[in-house]
C-alpha cells in the first residue's frame, strides 16, 4: 500500500518507507535511514526522528483503516509521550522496523505502544497518546 495514501505527512517529513505487516493486533513499518533525511546529523538518525517514525507508524496503522473505509487520513497530534527509551541511535544505511500496537481508545484519544528495532534489537520504545482530529 502506498504510504502517502494512509498518512497526512508529505516530503520531506515522511519517516516510513513501507508497511511491512498489518493485522488486527499489530502494524509494522520500515524506514531505511539515508543521509539526506532531515533528522540525520553526522550520519546518525536523531532521537527526534525516532519519535516521528513511531508517530507516523501509528498514523499509518490508523490510516489503513480509514483508507479501507474510503476516507482520507485523519490528522493526529501527539498528546503525550510516556516511557520513552532510546537504547541507541541508528546510522545511515540501517533499517528500522517499527511495531505499533493500539493499547486503548477513548473517544478521540488513542494510546499506542511503539517499538523500533534494528536487526531485531530494540533501539527505541514509548507509549504515545494521540489526539485524532475528526
């Protein structure tokens, strides 16, 4: 599925390359870090990029559903980030697989567990609360 169809972000801020897997429980996205990425400094992808990658992966999960319903992607805003852990920053050329699981949904607030991995090793994780504008 074309990423631009399921997330509201546009170049140069798109931080996912593709949907790797999607099920009722979990969505996995990928991002290969390239040196022209706006979050890369001295060949290192910064923590702000990891957060944006997790947020966009969450948006992709929700966008898949709205796309199936024939609607445009909804705008979402990070309401809070809880328990952010960055074990290491990836380098140019590395591929991040980001797993998204929706933990809870209350009205327009969605609680999401996000985890980024490189070579099957967790490099980042957090809980996001996202406010969805309808």
